[in-house]
C-alpha cells in the first residue's frame, strides 16, 4: 500500500507555478509525496519555466498542462492552490482532500516592463520560494490549514 501523501498543486493555467511544485515534489519528495499538477483553465507548459527549472537541476520538459477535471477521480490528501484565481474557482473534491492556499506571485506576468534579465530573476525567485514550500511539506500545509501563516500573494 502506498503511504505517500497525494498532493495536487493547482493554478489557473498549469503552465508555471503548479508545474514547478510538481517538479520539485517529484524530484525531492518522491519517496513521501505523490505529486500532480493541474489548472482550472489550462494553457501550455511555459518554456521559460522549463529553462528555469533546468537551472535548478529539475527536468519538467515531459510534464504537460492539464485540466483539473482529468484528476477528479484521485483521492488526494491535499489540494494546494497556488494563485488566487485557482483558490476562487477550485472545484469540490470528493473524499478526504484538504484544500490549502499558498499563493505565489506569477513570474510570467509581463505587464510591468521588466527586461529579460529581471524577468528571469523573477522566475528564479518564485521557483526558489516554491522549492522551499515543497521541502517543508507537510508542516507548511498544516500551518496554512490552521491559519498559522497568512498568505501575502501579489498577482
């Protein structure tokens, strides 16, 4: 019997933040986490995300963007929403799934006039924050679930 925590990382497009979380969980926590990612309005796997994750030693190039409905038959322990949009439109999951929100800034947002270097640095910053979160599971999920950590997402 598989005793690993089943965790779904959920974002809007399943193109960046949720893909990072899935990649880190598979790379570093595969022994105790069965990781998935999905979106409420999936798009494509962001090519910049692939590059930034490869810099960190994690290859996510085989992952794909998928709709959350593809995973509704999995009995998750946790559904972790990583952006406000996903939190607001997160479907109800049957079974024991606990929904926890841990928001991260969207590094792919390009409306603030950042140059290429600044944009890549933004990706790296979010990537590193997501890695820290994944490495702190389950403690960080329990703290968010209990309201011990306040979310300060900036989207």
